[in-house]
């Protein structure tokens, strides 16, 4: 049972790290593109408060929302999730990574 607890804690930590990177990245992308939370929420077909919860890290966006955001901002879903970029990282993704690393 102890091994399960340790694995569970590691998974919780991973989820927290992913949530942090998603909330940072979608906020930076939105602000750099001069969109309001309301505009993004309308684009996604959700309430502004729901979108605000994504940026606050209170809830995680669905796969459909991640895909829509990746299409809007011309970045990969992997980038939004904070999965290590490879050498083929596009210029938008590189700029956002630079901003995140300076926070």
C-alpha cells in the first residue's frame, strides 16, 4: 500500500506541474495577442468564469479546449501542456518559453 501512496503523490505533483504550465502559457498567449478573457471564452463557447478558472489553475481545460487554443495561437498542444519541446519548437513557442523562464 505504501508504494501506491508514493506513486499517487508523484502523479499529484505531475498534475500540479502541468496545471501550472498550462495556466501560465494560456495567460501569456492571451495577453500577448491582446485578447480579453471574455473574447477567448466566447471563441471557446464557454463562460468567462470557466476560462478564468483555467488561468488561475483551479480547473484544467478539456482536450477540446486545448486543441482550440493551440489552433488559435498556432502552437502545439504539447507546448500548452508543458511537455518538453524538441528542436522543432516553433518561434512562438520559443518566445513564450523565454517569457516563462524569466518569471
